[in-house]
């Protein structure tokens, strides 16, 4: 197994600086731009800019992870395994954040007066199941000592895990009554259910959080590769 | 401070949209807000957004700490392996 080191130079620093500025602008616009007023959600509708991109970031992480799992199965290079593992790890971070932010949003918006933090909304429950499936990937990894075997078995499991995601997160919840949009048909890029001004912030927010995922993920990969190099030069 | 209104009200309201709806699998509560709710419902629930942004911030910071700890470990290993550098004297 060989390790090819990616180069993180000037371009990387410029891109990460752009991400930092971009996210600052997203947060400012998210709070400052006036939005149409709806009952119940009121100003909490702005959570669309922060809660929803968590899932875009998580899904990006799972796709990156699956991509490198597949590459590892084709050719067992260390870097593919490292990338698959770290992308899955950061995907879990965003998934957990998505779950917690969703809980808080619902608790103080639709469930005022009930004290309900967990309401068994289909999408909420299945997102939790998806996180458990993803969590098992790490349990599986930690249970195998031999690196090559660990990489291969984890990669196969990971490909299975990523296939369950669209069903658990997008298909099944839309077949049931849910607090989440989508039951009436596909909400993706719908022309009617999102005010134009909110698109101006929402799409950049999605791009920004996916970019933030990439930043954290590449940082973790660099760290892991540096650790491995030290381990190899005992 | 306004309490949540009934689903009929929300979907019948002028300008009501898809997000202006409730999950029919649950009941709309009409109890007065207590505890944390009295804070979170202020400013038309803007504090809910603040809470969500803070949670995300804490999540990123949590990861920063973890990465930091691993980096510190890495530095310790490097220090133990490599000979002392003398540039500290000149710096």
C-alpha cells in the first residue's frame, strides 16, 4: 500500500479563506435580510439556511466517503481508506448537528407548550437510523486490526450504508405525514414553496456548508496522513 | 407573545404557504409558554435561529478541539523522535 500526499499550498489557503468569508456573509444575510412572515414559524423560518444545509453537508460526506470506498476496493491505496474514513466522520458531525438543530427548531416552534424534544417525525426518526448505520461503520472499523482487511470490509459496508441514505432520508419520509416538506410532491427546486428572497440566502448557504465540510474533511485527512507517516517511520 | 394557532387558521391564512403548516399526526398545544420557551419565543422566535447557529458553532469547535489534541500528540511524537533543533536560540 502506498501513500500519495496531496498538496496543500497557496490555492488551498486562498480557498479556505474564501469559505470563511462566504460563511460569514451567509450568516449575516441569514439574519439580516427580511423574509415573508408565516404563522407558527415566524422568524424561525431562517433556520432553513442553517438546519437544511447540515443534511446537504452530511450527504456530501457520505458520497465522498462512498466514492473513496469504491476506489479502495478497486485499488487498495492507503489514501483512499483514509479519505473514506475521514469523510464519513465529518458526515457524522453534520448529521448529528442536523438532528440536534432540528430538535431545537421543532421544540420551540411547533411543539411549544408540550415539552416534546423528540416527536417521532418520520424524517427525524429515519435520520437517526441513518446515523446509527453510519456509526456502525466506525464500530466495524475498530473491530478489525489488520489494515488491509479493515479497509476492504469497511468499504463494502460503507457502500451498503450510502445506498440506504436516499431511501431513509428522501423516499420513505415523503410517503408519510411529516412536519417536513415533500409529502405533497418533490420539494426540490420547487417554484412555489420558497420565497425568492430566501433562495438568495439558501443556495449560497448550501454551497457554503458543503465547502465547510470539505475544509474540515481535508484537514482531518492531512492530520491522519501525517500520523500515519510517523507511525511508519518507527 | 403569540401562541401557536390551530392548523385551520394557519393554512387558511392569507399568503399561507407550505411551510406554514403542521404535522397532522400531532396536536397543536395551547398551553402558555414556560421556562426556556419564554426566552425562545421572543423577537418572533428569532432566538430559535440563534440557538441553531450556536449549536452548529459548538459542533465545529468540538471538532477543532479534537483535531487540536491529535496535533499536540503528533508534535509530541515528532519532538521525541527528532533531534533538538538549535533555531530556538537564534529565533
